[in-house]
C-alpha cells in the first residue's frame, strides 16, 4: 500500500521526500521484519489475554506423557493467528502487491491459515479431537499446489534467465542475459552449472512433448512439496518453541536464496538462474521471520500460547511454496531435514506397527513418534501401555527435557541451513 502510494506521488509530483526509500528491497524488507516483530509481540499479548478471558485453551495435552510432568492444559491455542496477522499487515503495507510472487505468498498464507483455523476450531469448539477430515486437509493442500504450479506455468509475469554474465566495456559494466523464458529448470545442490530441466526426464517422448510432460511433472511436484512440507511442519509442532524456532531459521536461509535469485549481480556471481521479480519475496520472508521471532516471545518454554494447526500448516505451506517459486525445491530435503525426519519417523513407525500387528506382534521402531517425542519417552512408559511391545531403538535411559530437545533440533536446522546456503559455492 505504502509502496504504491509513494510510487504514485513520485510519478505525479516528481521528487517526494523519502519516496525513493520504498524502491529499495533492503529498506522495505528490514522495515517489514521490524513491523512484523512488533505486531507479533503486541497482538500476541492481547490475543493470549483474550483467549484466556474466554476460556479458549488447549484441552488435549497433559503431563501424562512427559517424564518431567509438564502439563499444558489451559494454554491458549490457535496462536497461528498471531503469526498470520504479523506477516500480512507489513506485507500489505510495504509489499509490491502487483508482484505475482508476493500475491502467491499472500494467497498461501490466507488459504493455509483458513485450513488450519477450521481444523483448530473443530478441535476446540466442537470437541472433535481429530479435527477436520484428513481428505479435506489434503484436498486444500493439493488445491494450493495446483494454484501455485499452474500460475508459474501460465502467468506471463513469471519468467527466468538461465545464464547471466557481465563484462566491462568502455569502463561501463555491461550485463548480458539469456532470453527470458518459462522453464521447468531447478537447482541441483553440489553440482557445477547446477541447473536441471525436468523436461529432460521426458526426452524419450520427443522434442514436441517433453516440455509438456515436464510442466505436468513440475505442477505435480509443487503439489507434493507443498503438502509434504506443510504436514512436516505440523508434525514438528509438538514442543514449546520447536516449530517456530526451526521455521525462523529456515526462513532466513530462504530469504538469502530468494534475494540471490532476484538480484542480477548475485545471480551471476553464484551462477544461479535469475528470476526477475523474485526479490520481492524477501519482503515477505522478512515479515515471516519477524513474526516467528516475535511469536517465540510467548511460545518459548513454558509456552503461553500454541501455534495450533492454524500456525503450523501455514508456516509449512509458506516454506514449501517459497521453495518452488525460486526453483530451489531440491534443496528442501536438506534445508527442512528436521521436518523430513519427523514425517519419515511417523510413516515408518505406523507402517511397521501395522505390518507386525497383522502377525500378532507389537513392534515399534522408536518409543514414540514424531521423532522429538522419542527423546522424552521412557521404555517403561511404552511397556506400561503395551507390555508385549518390542522396541528397536530404545535409546539412552537418560530422558531429556523438552527445552534441550528443542534447542538441539534448532541447532541441527541451523547446520542444515548453513549447508543449504553453502551449496551456492560448493559444487
């Protein structure tokens, strides 16, 4: 809003004091982050008091599963509304709302926020612990993936330059770019000249068809990445500060990647594809990071509010869509390694348990899943509820408080984020 206002004033009245500041991505990104941080803390305090005053709180968590007897009943949920408000307000104020990438990120936030809110509403007010129907949840995630994938395919505002080079001519830096094209290329980590075109997977269909199949594959991959990262973040949201802390670190890495992809000088320096307009995502991601950091003011142990599905699904959706928009989706398994571990642990545990149950045995790979719960659960707790159960990874008998588990998971994410950034140079 302010960007467009000052742009209009500049065009009508010529020089307007301060107007040029809004043309700088760095100024708008930093300002958006600071505003998001302030909104998150201010609105978070009001939101917590409101929820407590109306007795809207967590009813399912108690101390029975925690060896340190940390009970969490009575803590307000749906704290994702704090994060969503803190993201959207600075983006609407400072973002370039005609930018296709900014619009996609805003749509992602609203759609996933609405899905998560519906899930939390059913759990909290309707007292149905399973929340929204699983197929409905998947359906919305698939819809978002299709919206993003098809927009990247058909929108005339979306393009990329595969190669950018520069040289000095008559003491002037001359930048040369390959033609702007629509492409299904993506970045492969640790490989020199590391662009890969999904269309090449379908070369066997002939030159006329391989790009068509390449785009179909890209759209389906977008659906998969959005759903996978969204659900991974949802599973990671089980301890105070866990999901918000990990997501803030991931957001910083994505901000660096997005700024690099949208800056023609850096794109040439790091030899990555140049995506015109993608630099606007840095404004959104700065607000995203500021909102999560402000939220941690209240969500650090002992939590005063929980993200709920309103927040965790939204945060995961934002990360997944951002990775697809800047064509860095193959870096997601590294960058979001913690989310991946959480998801895989649940899938493996469930399938192994079902497999052996049909054969009259109770077998678990870990004591509990998602994986973070394994480290705060004792073997005795498992055997108390299932005396005949066999556990493959029993782990240490020393259980960890959730603050230590959260800190260590965040350290792992920090290392993975550093590795992700280093892939720009390590090839």
